[in-house]
C-alpha cells in the first residue's frame, strides 16, 4: 500500500510517498511542488496539477495531510487553508481516502516529542527511512506525515491520541515539480 503524504503550502507543497506494505515503511519518492506567480488562484491550480501528477506517477492508495493549525498571520493561515483544501479535493477526485493529522501528532510520531523543530523532523525522517541524504524541509514534513499515517495504520499510534487526527472517506531521489 502506497501512502502519499502532503505538507500543503501556496508557494511550496511538499510531498512524500512511502510503501507501507511491509512491517516498516519504505521510501518511494519525495519532493516539492513549487508554484510560480502572484495570482493565488493560479498557484492553487499549480498545486492541484502537481499533486495530480504525483498521484498519477506513483498510484498511492491512501492520502495523508496535515490539519490546519492557527497562525498569528490570518492572511497566511487563509492561504494555507486554501492550499490544503486544494490538495484534499485533488485526493478526493482521485478516489483516495483522506486522513488528517495534527502538527503535534506528526512530530510526536516521528521524533518522540510534540515540540520538535523542522531540523529534528528532517533528521528523524532521514534516519527512520535510511535515506542517503536529507530531504528539503517541506518534503521531509510530507514524509513525516506519511510515516504518521503508516504508524496509525499499523496501530502504533491511535488517531486522535495526541494533537488530534481524523479520517474521512471520500530510488532515493528528491525532485521539484514546476508546473508549466
């Protein structure tokens, strides 16, 4: 079972694909969808196209994404929510079940502590998956989301046990996807 993890953003959306069919998740792919331009609607369309391409390329069976968190900057939070919604709609349009995990839950599952910083997440993702290099921060976050979902599927964590989590129906190379 392939899991696609998404770390949404209106400028950079990280993605990570893991094979969770074995006893421990195995790295498949990761990277970033980097959008261009100032028009938010066009950037959201690029996020959708990028995620759709990743889904088409890897054929995941499940989709995991970070839940919305509060931000001091309301404009940034709104744009993040719109990018997140775009990603969820893309997954739903491809028939993938969507699972959501809170930021603290993801950090707890990957690093053992809910207050870990990005560097700690990157380090642990690299170590857990046995990667030869450190993925970019957004790609590492997406892999951490996919790892959290893989652990939840194996019963290693309980969805909602720390930071909330909910599920709704409906080689070793990193790359950037730049929609044309």
